[in-house]
C-alpha cells in the first residue's frame, strides 16, 4: 500500500482519505450526519460489545472473529495523531495557539487502559489533555478552564484534534462546529452522566467549582461520517458571576 500523497509526496496514515499537508482529496468526501443512536459511555459500550460477542461466538464462531478484530482495531494511534496535528494545525491556522509537535505522555491509568497526553497552549490558565483508550480504540480530549475571550481559539484546537484523530476530510466539519443555526447543539439535562465528565472530574478546578456551588450546564452535538461517532460537548461553569468553559470531545467507531 502506498502511504505517500501522490501530489506532494507527504507521508500519510493508513487508509487516509485526504492529505492534511496539501489537502489533496484521496477519496470521495463524506458528509457528517446525525448518528442514529446516542453515544453511550465507555462502560456501556464495552458491556454491550462483550455480550454481543459472547452470544455470537456461541452461534457463529466466524462472526466472533470478525467483530472482535474490528473492536480492537485502533481509530488512530498516538504516533499517527502526533504526526497529523502539525499539518492540520497549519491548515487551520492554529500554529500560534499551541505546540502541536510537543505532545508528551503525562500519565497512565493502567486499570482503565488509558494514557493521557498533553501539550502547551497559549490559552491563559486553560489546559489540554488527550486520552487514548486501548492504544487508540477510542479517543477523548478536553480543554478545561477556558475563559470567554479564549473560547473561539479553544474550539479551533478541538477541531484540529478531531480532524487529526479521524484522518478524514469532512466536507462540512466547519459548519458543524461553527454554524449553530444549521447544527444546533442540544442541552444535556444531566451532565454528570456523560462519559466525558468522568475525565473532567480528574481536574482540581472543576471539582472545586462543583463543591462550592457553581452553576453548570452542558450543550452537545453528535456527528458521524459513517466510520466514526463524534460527540462534541461544551460545559459552562458560572461561579461568583465569572464563567469558565470546558470543551470536550469523544471519538469512537460507528
């Protein structure tokens, strides 16, 4: 398989559908659609997959092999992600917002099979983390403690992460993120039930604000290109008339 762009000869991820360097489209563009099902938390997904695989294995062993292989195929390895972020960042003109080449491993959660990575950003007091579950089978990211004046730039970084992980040329991803009239975000009435809040609870400021009575609301949008399911969430925390935002991203297979 040729993993180089036919136009600029830049290295490509396996099965790449566009070149993130020169933007040559290598496959037919895909439109983002509203997924038919809600994205569930990781625990529910794993339990459901296990039950399905177990029953299928008893009935048809061949199907078990197929499903099991797909389940454990990464969406994106960290190495692929780290190679893609500088190119995507340049295309989206986000080079000055973060060190897109400087992602480092900061912590491993062995009992959850998760590795946390981070890099420096130019957003005041905000910090970014990207979590790779099972070597990239699922990917989570968040940017916490974002001031209102930094919100647009934080959203641009979330967009860079989504494109880098999925390695897909979503023809309307800008509209999904930026056009609230066409792609309105839904209100999440119980924000603590979503999987991404489990990650936010690891942060000191988030927990402190909850304990001191901050008002918290969450809006989210789910999208899919047929291969991936993506949930983008925005949490707003208001405490003592001051507002902070948390931007979170969940990416798993469709």
